[in-house]
């Protein structure tokens, strides 16, 4: 997808950096679209929350990150994909967003919860275990 949209991985990262600048982010720099550890690839918890707030305004994105499981077919074989956000479907109002892990960042979680028309975005970075990240 990155190569199709951006012409290359670097081109897509440039598009991501342009969007970050449009959003007023000053402590975020993208080098790759996947977020795996790279010395010049960084952001902050606050700016991840701003990115999430922007992304959740896209209905397709919001629907995807709020999906607990989804069945796909590969060569006529069914395969079930499961969202790795332990809070989704287990805590009232949680409607996304993303888990992650790298050696540099530790276990991370960006969560959106909506209750009584109020949305809260919570960002956890650097947790040692999934249990700590979820708590």
C-alpha cells in the first residue's frame, strides 16, 4: 500500500510527515509506514493521541479499529483475524484503536473509549508486559 500510494516506502513516509506537519505535530518524524524501530522514527504519547483523534474522524478507519474479529478468505480457505486490543469488547465503551510492540518502544496501546457522547483517548507507551499495558 505504501509503495502504491507514495511511490516508495520513503515517499509514503514523506506523505506521513506532511500530514503530521498539517496537524501541527512538532515531535513526530516518520521514516517507515510500519513503525518498527528506526533511530530517526519517533513520536510522543500526546502526538499519538492527536493522530488518533484525527484518524477516528475517518469512518472507515473507525469501523476497522472497532472490529473485534473479521473473517477473510485466502485461496478459498477461511481465516479469522482477531484484534489484539484486549480492552475491545471487554470494557464498556472501548471502540479501538491499536496495540504494538517493538524492542525499543516496549508494549504500547492507543485506546479510544466513548461514553455518554464523550471520547477519551489513552496512550500507553513502554509497558513491560501485556498485563501492565492493559491495566
